C-alpha cells in the first residue's frame, strides 16, 4: 500500500449505565470488531489498534487510499455499525515509529 495515506479513528463507547455487563449480542459484535481489525493487520492495512487502559477511548491507526475509503473502513467497523462505539476519523501522519522490538532500553 505504498500509495496509501494514514488515518486514525478514535472510538468511544456509547454510554451504558452498566458497562461491563455486555449482552451476548454485544459480545458477538465486539468479537467481530476484533476479528476485522486482526484481518486488517494481517492484510497490512492496520498499523495498530487498542483501547486506553482506563477504557476512556480506543484508537485505530490504519492505511487507506483515500479519505473516502478511510471513512468507509471506519463506518463498516462492526462496533460502530452496531451502535456500541462512536468513531471520529482524522488524517494522521506517522512521524516516528519504533521497530517491532518493544524492548525498553535503560538510558
């Protein structure tokens, strides 16, 4: 995808009074959300994805050929389509990125 641009979408959970008590339907949607992102990673489209440890929001950093394609990718996310998450799209430029080695070096 050398002719692709980088985008980020930020997801926030739609407010629920009893977060953490997901229905089996909601769990299935979240599983589809994860599987779709995993496939995008395997296909070389996804750069990284994950939630904040406090659950405040999550991010998806990915490549797309156009803003229209990026918007479609975001809107087709099962968690967004299923109403569990709201998402906002932003063009994003990766300026620095570590290699796959996540080892922390002493300074």
